[in-house]
């Protein structure tokens, strides 16, 4: 690989070969059963990463009007875009309808009424799926659980019949089916089995097919291995999709869709950061880097852990608290991290930063936004090297 030492840090480094391999395995696993995938662009909206995914035939899952605009700018087909989110504005709904996206995933009866009103006002027909809260425990961090009764997402079952009747009674609403999403960073397949059983039960109990339902979007949330990412760079998509094929009990021909984000891009990215100082404290040693929580929010927000490597030193291992330069005590990447003896100027890599790192970055403290770099084969490339997003495929093995 090209030398990393001459590049200004910090920066995001994306392995395009691994990205292509991961997306390919996901697409093949879904295609085995006739399923479709929308890429959850909130995970990483980098233009090069998105272009690779677009070129491999995936759609886009958006949660804001700007994500719809960006997906269209990146070349995703309107017919492959779905739009979710509990707080869609009127302007965002108008945009989705005007662009003719595949489907709006409706999160409440109140939202459905607004969509119906706007569609009628402008003489359009809104294709909708009703996001149902199935009350399925995702067995993940409480901040990224989305399918329980106490969560803000989705229509609760006592209100589902009313939403179905609104769809049935409106000429400007095309009811396509149901949408579910129970959480993120789910590392066990058992929650998905329970989800399938719940979806099958709801479909029958509410007679979804009789209302014109012909599509189910089962969300995503498949987790990645943050503890040992280099040994497990690609999630087990085959087992993931097999659970749905073996457990779902829906009418033949039902269009089954998924929204995957972290599992597609999480392991292809890392942050390269330089050690500014090592500092001896009372009872602990600190490594202070030029990357901080502004580049990677997850540890401070979710108490998440990421593997950290020193790529320069081969000295005896020592324990360090690895921290950033931001004026917040929560600006910590990890405590008691075992690294080779580390010195000023060493380069560290923080792994598994392909998802919810760059897309959640901040300019707090008026810090500069890091650039992204891309590895393809043995080359390290900048966005300028890939200008136009047309020569990416020829660079990826």
C-alpha cells in the first residue's frame, strides 16, 4: 500500500476492495431469495462510497429531504429510494412525491393524514408503507433500539387498523405494505426470528393483503464485529437472509426488502490519526491524538468501543487512555488500551469507522473537517483522483 505518513491527519480511509466484496456478498445473499436492498445512506454519505454501492445496483434508504437530494445527485434511481423518519416536514413530503420515489415509510396516523392532504392538494398519488412498531426486543444498546412500545418510531398496533382504513378510503394514497425496523448493531439472529414471527402474525391478523399490501420492508440493523474486525471483515449475510426465508410466512410473491447500512460499510473505513502528545497522569498514561469526538462520536455517545492500532511502533506494550483534543471530558476513544510503546508523531488507526463516523462528524470547536482517502489495490487515492465518480470500478479488484 502507498505510504500513509505523508498525508495530513486525521482522515478517513476507505478500503474500496473490501467495500465491493461486502456489498457483493450482501447482494448475492439477498438475490438468492428474490429480496431487494436499500442502502441506509445515513450510515455513510461519502460520495465515493455511495457511488460504489449505487453501481452495484442497490437502492437508497433516506431519513431526510437532503438525503433524498444527495441520493439523487449521486445517481440513485428515484424508483429505488425509500423515505422514513418520524418528523418528515411538509417540504420533505412534497419533495418525495415530486421526485417519484419508491415509497414513503409512514410513522404515525397523524403523518399519514398530512401525506394524504399534500398528495391531494398537488394532485399526486403517494405510495406508502406503514411502519409498524412490533414490540420486538433487539438485544442491542438502548439508544439504538427502535422497535419497542416506548420508542418514538412506528405505528403501534392499536392504531394500525385506523391507518389501514385511511389508506383504503383515499384515492391519493397507494398502500404498498408494511415497514419494520427493530434496532441497530444487532449481533444475534434470534431477534430477527422473533421479528419474522411477529410480521407474519400481524400480516394475517390485520388482513394486509386485502388492503392491497404486496410489499414488506424488514429494515436492517445487522451488526458488525467491533472487537475483532480484521478477523471478521464481512458479516454473515447468508445466515441473515436465510432466517427470513425460513421463518417469514407471507403470501407468495410478496416483495421483501431490507435497509442495510452499517453491515455494508462499517468495516471498510478507519480513521488515521497522529499522536500529538503522550502525557503521564496520576496512575495512568494518556495518548492525545489529532482526531477527536468530532470525527468519531460513537464512543462518547454510545460508550462504543473500536479497535485501535499503532502502525509505527513495535515497542513493548503499555496501557493508555486514548483521547482527543476536543474541550469535552467525554472526548475519549478508549481507556486502558494496550498499545506498543507510543510516542509523539506515531500514526494510529481506529478501525470499524465506515459507518456513523464521517456522517456524524461535527465542527464543534471550529475544527477542520477531515478529508477522505480511498485504498484500491495498493494505491491511496483522494476524491480528486476519482473526480466524476466514473473510474472507480476499474480501480477495484
